[in-house]
């Protein structure tokens, strides 16, 4: 089997994302209208979340449930040397942090420039909600937005021949971790993906039996 699909950024699959409701922990859907597939993150979009169980609703990313990351980039308060510091992503929003200067070794509290973290965590990029489609593979977490995302990844993992033409630095395939590309993990990953697909379809048959496959 050969994988020769065109390069896709992860954002390509983000118009419908299955997530965990922050209110009842049941399944919900984040739906986003992207005016353009700008990468790595869209600049012009409208988005909404709705829980399929308790009907909680959120709109336009006004509330963030995900991770925060803070940065310091300024002169040291003691010696004037440039300080460059980035905190670890955390759910708690911290406004300041103690940072030690690498030049003079003195430490003091600095104000952080805080931003929403949209890195390698299993969350949706618009509200920061935990993804419904995720599973552990050994010591790693595999996550997906929807079944189109799942099927694209499964085709890649299953393929023994993989064309790399037109891959760019923001393409999903280019940024896959090595454990996901390794042939020795192929069978396990495919089994896990198949189970996620089955579980989601079974879930949807219960909570939204009138939904079509296009909603996945």
C-alpha cells in the first residue's frame, strides 16, 4: 500500500472536532467556519461548541479551557543581560514567575506575557477542550479531531510506501513523532485507530442517531 495523498496541515481537519464537555464530561462538538486555511493557525474564523448531552454552548473562543504558557524576554533587573524564558504549559494561568539570570545567577520575580498554548496537547485549538478521540499507545498519547482526520492518519500508518512530495513544515505528516512513523508500531496503532472509530460511531448512534456520517 502506498500513501500519496496531498500534504495536509492539522488545521485542515479542524472544522468539526469531537471534544469532552467541561460541564458533564459527555461528548460535544466544536464546529468552526474557516474563511481560509491559514497555517499554523487560522486568523479569521467563527467557532461554537455544543454538548450533545447537557446542551452547554460556547461561542467564538471567548472562554479558554486549555493550557497557558508564559514568556519573559527582557533585560535582567540586576545586570541588564537579556533574559529569555518560557514556562511549561499549565492549566493554571500564572501571571509571574521567578527566573534566574544565566549571566549573573541572580533570581527575581518577572511578569509573564501569557498566551494560550496550542501545542502538542490533546485539546481542540479554539476552546482548549479535551479531545474525545484520544488513546494511549505505550507511553504516548494519540489524538484526533474527527473521523476524516483518523482515516487520513490510518492510511499513512498502514502504508509501507510513503511519498513525501510537497510536504511542508506545517504538514501533519511532517510533524508526526517518530514512534508513530515506526513500522514496529504499525499494527498496534491501526488497531487503536479502528477501536476509536468504532467507539465514536457507537457513541453517536446513542446520543445523535439522526446525525449523518458527514458530521464525523
